[in-house]
C-alpha cells in the first residue's frame, strides 16, 4: 500500500465502527488484509456500547472490519513509534494511532 492509501484508509477509522471491507478496498486497502481482518460481529444487547447499529437500528450481525483492529495493523505496517499510544478508550486510542501513523509516514517510514 502506498503512504497516500494508508492515510486514506486510516482516516476512515474512528475506533468504534465496523467498516465495510469493500468500501475500504475501494480507497486502497489491500484485499489480503481486508480478508484477514473481516469478521462477522454478532449483536450484544447487554449495553448500548456493544449493540451494533446500522442506520440507527440494531442489527443481529454485521460483516466487516473493526476500525481499531485495522488502525493497529496499519500502525505496525508503517513501523510507528507507538509509545504515545497509551489510551484505553477506543476513540482516543484510534486518534493516537492515527497520529502515530501520520507521523511515521511524514517522517519517511515505508
């Protein structure tokens, strides 16, 4: 993947979402990584945070790629310094990972 495509894919990741593999491949995610990270996620009604919604409606399952998992893989791929990625919350962790990816790419890694 080119640096531009890595940044485009990373930009789609918020830490909370389950993303469409097809949409991610359309902006540059390589198929082999998309296939590796794609899973079917099932509903968990025990908490609003764990219920899967599509168009504001709960769904029983959703096939896709967990955004945070993808960000972690992209960060590894560009050999980022992840010492600043210390957050436990998914949204903040995603922001820290995206910043680490940007810094690695702008600094000339891969």
